[in-house]
């Protein structure tokens, strides 16, 4: 049977993309890592059998680190840790994200620095391969000491407790394990702590949002090109020489994509002469500069998240080769928080400049098109309130884009006195993405409507193909009707990546905008 090989420490961005997909293959752990897992587990057991105090092995946690735990209670200590920390609230995380969390946690533990036994890693992968997704409430983590509450919910099913989704039903973990022919495990020293320490929840949510941002970004580039033609804008600002002398890589590649999208447009040829306009508004002219800067930020985020997906982020860490257990702070999710804040700004900016292009299209004094893109303005309102919706969503995104990482509330009686807020930083990206996808959908509808008023002139071959795709979901609106269903239909095409996928074969320049 085909499977995906999981090599701890070597997860690539392209593999993470496959694992985020709707129907990934079963996963098999690379056997070469098992020797390291056994060595670190032996170290922990040796510490548990010894007399010295070792944090997380024979002590309490957080502010209770100075409390020694009797040897007879070490196993129950780890079970109580999972139970006490499973206190999340809110709606459950999406199952595809939960499945990615399972893999990231298993891959991290399997690197052999966490002191857990092979049975723990195998149990995590058993949940994944049997389609058992723990119910993880989306709220309750501050991103240090790791994603404690959500990871506790993730791992309670390993011991037969908590709730899961299995075969499309929410049920007790014990029931699902029994149905799948799996047995709960009994935790040993440090294993509960290793399971709940870590950044895997915030990292998985951020990775999922990163790939969604990529899809919305590509659709926004394409929508901007269609708007450029609908507004009879100049392609002069996309001249390669302009962008080469600045040297920003994302800007250069975005300009190439705009040139490819609009190449051969008869609409463009129609106003090469006799057009007395000197310069287009920034929302048209500066698209490569704005979108290119966003692309560069997305690439940086991808780099950081790929590193974090392979990281060991629990505490304390076991260095078997050095016969050492060392306490540190890799569970602090600041790298994830900061790139999520950067992605939030990207998502907001993509929506903001798209909203400006919609505003330009409905303004007859700027676009030269009929007022509000309707042939009988006054009797018809056309795209007037559609633009208001876009403005509302863009404004909402501005508030959501406020950096989460600059906030911190001390926890654990001030022992954990600076936290990252990475989990919220990642979680708020999805509503922002849905907002921006709606804005881009509205722009696609408005730009397609603008093209109608320029007929019989045709746009470029790829943009005419795009226009046909839009029209398959939304007929031209020459008399007022509710566009809400049309907006929803187009939003789904944007968020799913179908807008860019429809032009893939025609435009290799779009491939250069991909993260991996």
C-alpha cells in the first residue's frame, strides 16, 4: 500500500503541502530514528530511577517545579498532567489541522531528544493512520509553555480519554480506539510533559493558513490584472526594467506575472493612442510593488514555519550522546507568532488594495465605466453596495491584523511571565483569509462586469478564459439582482485555489509565485 515516509527533521514544504491536502496517504515512520528514540527514553528512565531532582521527570510543573514526586507516583503524574491541562474552550479545530498536529508532534518526538518511548510515537501515528482526530478546542493557549491545553486535548485519546472525530462522528476516544482495534497506552516518566510541551498546534494552524494565503494571493494577482484591463489601465508600470533596477525579487516576479496575464489584450491596444490619461491610480500602477512585498513576506514565513515543523520544542531535552537532560525554552512560540503577524499584514494588504481597485471601478470619474458598473444608474444601484461589503471586510481585517505577538499576560503565578500568543496569532488568520477571499471575489465580479462595457474588444487569452470562468458562476448583471450567491460562489473558487489552477497551463509565470 502506498504511504508517505515521515523522516523526523526532514519535512519539506512540499511534503507539508501534501499532508495538508484533503486526502493524504497513510504515514510510515522512518525506521532509522528508532535507535535515537530508545536512547533518549533510556536516559529518562535512568533519571527517574535516580535520586536527583529532574524537572518534569520527578518534579511538579511550572511554579511547582520544586515539588518532588515519589517514584511510585511518576506514571500517574503524567496522566494527571494531561487531564489537568485539557481545559481548552471554543469550537474544535478543523480535522485537517488536527491531523497535521499529530504528524508534527510525532515527528518532533521521533527525533530522539524528548525521552519518550517508541510506543508513544507509534500511538500518535496510529491515530493519524486510522483517521481518528482528537477534538481540540481552538482557544486556551498563550503559545508558551507550548500549546499546553490544545496538546493535552490532542493526547488524551492516547490513554483512552477525551473525545475524537472518527468516521464523521464525534465520540469518546475509548469507543473510537475500540472500533479501530487500537489499545490505549500507559504513560511513563516525562511522556505526558513531552506530549503537551511544544509549538505544534500554532505551527500547524500557521502552515495551513500559509498555503491558503498563497491561493488567495494568486487569485488577487489575477483579479488585479483583469481590473487593469477593465479600467483600460497602462501596462507601462509593469515594464521589466522598472522592477529590475529596484531589485526586490517578489516585485520582479509579480510584474512578470502581470505582463503575462495581460499580453495580447485587444483592450490594451485600443487605447495606446489618443488616451490623455498620464498615470493610473496606485491600486493599478503599484500592484507589483505591493504584491511583490507581500510575496517576499510569505516566503520568509514559509522558511520559518518549515524550520519549526521540524523542530524539537518540548522541555527538558534529552541529549543521550552527552548523558545530559537540559532544561530550556524551545516551547516559546515567538518565531511562529511573529511570522503569523507578518502573514496577517499580508492578508490585510492583499484585501486592502483589492478593495481600492473595486472602488476605482465603480467610480465613473476614475474608471470611465458607467457609474457603479450598471447601464442605468439611478434605477439600478449596480455594484454600489457590493463595494460597501468589500470595504467592511477590509476594515475588519485592519483590526484583526493588529500584531498578537506584542501582547503578553504572565501565567503560572508569574513563572511563565512572557508568552508569545502564537496560537491566537495563527487562529485569526483564517477569518482574515475568508474576508480577503470575499473581497477578491467581489473584484473578479466587478472587473468582469467592467469588461462587458468594452465589448466587442477582447482581453488577453488568459483573462478571457478567466472571464468565462466567472461567467459560469455569475451572469453579467445589467439589471439589479442580489449578488450574494455569486459572491459566495466566487469566494469558494478563490479560497480553494481554482482561480489560479484554471490558468496554470497557460501561464508558467504564475508558478514562480508559488512557495514550493
